[in-house]
């Protein structure tokens, strides 16, 4: 479940701050409190914190189901503790800069306690999928504590058929969907034989004081115009490339201009409550490929067509008109791509996603016609460079004063999403089995957060030949999530029935 948003290099000016301190004990104080470089959140990562409030919880998540029997909880604790050496961000907390002089920073948590983040639970008999979905909804309804590292993993025992599960939640400021897939591979093993756990010799680095955070932010504010000028000079060294990129961004902005047109009023939008419902539908990679080969379109087109069928069924069941479109925000990864076209991780934990806006044709009753209409539309969106325009706009926020960025994100979340009905995000996962302590992961379902006026979101995750549709809805809204889930599976069945 973003624009080139690399973390700035460690601050080179910190040595000046502590060398310039007054008083006769300056030399001793230098060795007592040597400033430590900090990682500042990118503009996009910070925006996920600014967009969060009491009802919009900006964490992504996953539900992984494993074959049994479950391992002892103490063994899971030891395994995760060893893997944390590979993901140091999981032992860091967000610190805000006084007076919003700069974007927040990541610092080591001096009070990190693994047993707070890794939790143990069990389902009552019979331990079916309905109960697991209800537990997931309750876990995801709780906002992550910002005074601690922004993640939790719940080990859930007593599933039927001798299975168990891990329900994970991670704040979107920490990682986007593609990076989340990389982290999944870090925690899990590629073979039934568990990899040896490296020794854990971690100790927290000292945290900067409020005055140090403010001083660093002030220096960066002063330095920022120079950085802009340097970026401009670098770009002008390749004038033809810069001109071509500018034209692409202009085309994308022209395409995005249609978003100012509001969609018809619908129960899909409205104020959110703090609670969430969660469910899933499923198909297979082979079925999606069969549809692509027979009817055309891309993998993404096929799953969007099935989702469109689900929203059509939902609106009809609510007595609402389908003589309209359902406008969806579609996140697009802008990470480097391998030769096969799949996005690959680059070793960073910051968000690198942009977005396109698709109009799901719920007014078309025929499943094959819906797929064809979506294929034409998505191809046009790619040619319009809409995702590139979104990346350019978000990159510009890196030069905005942090106080304005914080305020702007709060306003944008509420205003812009009145013109967006839902979010649909597709994250490709590994097409081979993964293991935890020798137990094979059988299924994996994604969770996408809700924010602003959007009451339903859909995430798609493919793993080991399976495709899962994880659907999040407002827990204080209508309790008809199963209609949408059934409609998605029926949409797939209708497309399969048309295949030659």
C-alpha cells in the first residue's frame, strides 16, 4: 500500500554548533554531548504525519496466514529481535522540530521495548476467517503511538485448520508499499530452514535536544535557497532533457486539471469515524494472466475491472445511481525498475510513490466492456504523464517552509479528496513461498488506510500465485462490505467466462 524523496545527507554543520559554545568547559562539554547526525523525514513522509488525525490513521498493514503449529512466542521475539539489525528504522521514533521550523527527524528510541511492539493473541473457537477479519479491524482502528517506533506485529494463534497469523501495521511515514514488500522479505526466510539470527549489539545513540533540532532547522532554512539554485544549475546542464521533462509535467498537470470537477454525491464519501471494517476477496495470478491473454489489457487493468464490478454491485445494493464514474486515486511507484518492468527496492525506507486518477466505469454493465474501457483510459493516463506531474508537485514541497507544508497537507486532505471516491493500490509481492521459523506463509492480505472523505479503500497484493484484494471501510458507515467483496469475485468470474 512517491517522488524522488531521498533523505538529506548528515548535517555537516553540527560540528560548528558545538565548537562555538561559550564558557571554560567548552572542551569537556564537547565530549559529553557530541551532536549526532539525524535523518530528516522527506516532504512526502512528513505529509503522512500531518494528514493524520483522530479518525484518519495513516498506517498500512498486512495479514499473513501460516501453516501450523505456531512457534513459541519467545522464539518469535528472538527472531524479530535479530532481524531488527537489518531495519534500524524500526527502533527509531519521530521527533518534531520546535515551532515547525523544519520537518520532523528520526532518532533512536532510548526506551525501545520489543515486547511492546510484538504482541500475542488468539482467536476463540472455531478461529475462522470472519473472526480474523474482525480482529484485524479492531487492531487497525487504533492509532499508533507517536512516542514510540511506528509499528506493531500481532501474533494470532488458534486459526482453524491448524493455522496461525501475523497482523502487521506500520505507519505510512515509515515506508511505502514497495518498501514494505522488501521488509516482509527481511523478516521472513526464503527456505524452511531458518537463517541464523545475527547477534544484537544495538544501543541507542543520544537524541538531539530541542535547541539542537531548532538550530539545525534554522541552518537548513538558510541553506535551502542555495540548494534550489544548485538543483537548477544541475538541470540546465542538460537543457534538452530538462525541456522534455517540463513538457511531460505540463501534460500531466493538464490531465490532473479534471480533478477540480467534483463527482456526484455518494455514500462512498463523507466524514470518517475512528473505527474500521476489513475483509478480503481472492483470485489467482494464473486467472488474471488468462484474462489478459484472451481479452487484452494489463494486470492492473484486469484487477481494476474486477474492482469496478464490485463498486457497481455496492452502489446498486444501496439504491444509488450507477450513471456515473467512481474516481479512484491509484498510487504509482516511481522506484527504479528492473529489466522485467517490476519496481525494485533501492535500500531506502522513505516513500517513493506518485499517483494517477482513474475513473472506474461503474455505469458499464458488461464486464468485458468495462475492461476495454479501463485499458484505453489507463493507457491514456500513462501517456499524459499524470504520475510525473504528481511527482513534480510533491517534490516542490521540499522547498516549502515546513509550517506551510503541515498546514497545506491538512487542507489538501480534506478539500482534494472530496473529488476522489476511493483509493486502489496494487503492490506486486514475491511469487515464491516465504517462511517464518520453518512455517510456510500460505496467504497474505494487504491493508490500506482511509483519510479525508474517502470511506472505502482497496489494496491488491500478489503472492506465490495468489492475488488478494484487501478492502478497508469506515466502521461507522454501512455494514455491507461483503457486497463489495462478493462483487469483486463476481467481476473476475464474469471476465473468466468471456475468455476463449
